[in-house]
C-alpha cells in the first residue's frame, strides 16, 4: 500500500475543542475504560500523539487516538500536539488502515468493534477481499461470523454494551439475532447480569424460547414473573448461585415430567440411607440406560467395607427409572 513515513510530519498544536466527541469515520473503539487511560496519561504523559485530518466542513476527524482525545478532554486539557494528515495524500481507505493497524498493535477487539470495522471495510473493498485479507487479523473464526458481526451494528447501545463486556458468546448472538427487540434485550441482559458461561447461555436461550412458544407468553413476561425476579434480586446468594437457580426454574418448567421423576429418584436414593462417601446418579435426562455409582474411600479395607455395606442395603435392587415403579 505504500504508506509514507508518518513520523516525518511535523506535529501541530491543536485546540481540543475542535474535536467532536462523537466517533468519526475511523473510530473502532466501543465501551472502553477511560479511567485506565487517564491514569496512564497522569503517570507518564501522552506517549503517542494522535493523527488527525480536516474534513470537508473544516472540522477535525480523528484518524488515530480517539480514546486518548476523550481522556484528555476529561482531564480538562485544552490543546495537544497532533500530526495532521490533511495534506499527506493518504486516501480515506489508507487512513482507515492506519487506524486499524495502530489498534491491532496494542489490543484485541470486542465483537461490537469487529462489527464496526467490518462495516467500514465494506465501504472500501469487496466482501471477498475482506474474507481474504482481514479474517485472521480480526480473529474471526469463519466467514459465517461476518454476517453476525455486521448485524451487531443494528443493535441498540445497551445491547451493544452487553456484548462488548465480553460476557456474550458469538453463538448466543447468532441465536438471538432473529428475535424481536424486546426478547433479545431481555435475554442479553439476563445473560450479562448472571455471567452465564457458554453452555449456560445456550441452555438459557433454549429453555426460555421453548417456554415462550409452549405457553404463548413473551420472554419479557416470563422473566418478569415473581419467582425469577426474587432470585435476581436475592442478596444472600452469589451470581453463580443465582444463575443455577434461574436455570433450574426454567428447566423444571420446560421439562415438568423429567423434573418430577428427578425429584422422585432423589427421594428414593435418600431413603436408602447410603453410607457416607457413596452416591448414585441417574443418566442425564434419564436418556441413557446406565446409572453411575461413586465410592470415595481411603484404602482397600474401607472400600471393601463400603461395598459390603452397600450390598446389604434393603431396596438397593429396586433402583430403576421412576416411571417404571409400578411395572
């Protein structure tokens, strides 16, 4: 691309009031931590001066350094030195690439920022060229992700913040993008607040959407029910405990027959009075044929004792699927 030596451009002292705080055409930052940047500038000063150019209206567009300029404004600076690229001969595309590679050198992009970058790249080059030259640079796993990331640009600011925080997986975004605005917002909010991991996110979406269809109720109305609000506002349990409680409620509601049989099975095992260190578990969702026995022991003597105690328990031979009790 033949980029000229930018360091040869003489710095110019520019008034900060000339900059708009709204992101310009080269901005690829969303939901960043300004306080860390302010601490850095206070400690060692502004290490890299921003690159700027004048637009057709005579205002200054930021080529690189958007976050730095926002931080300096917050620190009540009135002017800073910048390198002005207005007469450099760089094309709009070249300036965008300068910004892109400037950012790549120091950080990783969140999903919202990747969507912003892809949208801008499509103003300059073809989809084919993006797939060929930028997927690896942007850490995009496959070409199918491009459409998902582009659609993030259409979400509202709150939804984007949930995604930018890093709590939402790309598979979750794929699953919710076809939902109505309210349902999508409720799901993203819940996932973000409960810090659900990848598997929990997929379970939550599966449960809540199935229940919504089955009961002909909106997702928002379901999550506004007292039982869910009670867990979400509970102060005596931590976030992972809240997440498990919400998922258990949804699972029980989605699979009432399965939940009933799980409770019956747990009661039956408890009535057996198993020795300490011995547990019996049913196959997940009762879909398999094999139960699992777990014995915790210190040595062979204790193992033999527990096996003998287990064999002598009355009713141990009656363990079976709960719905087959009468067969």
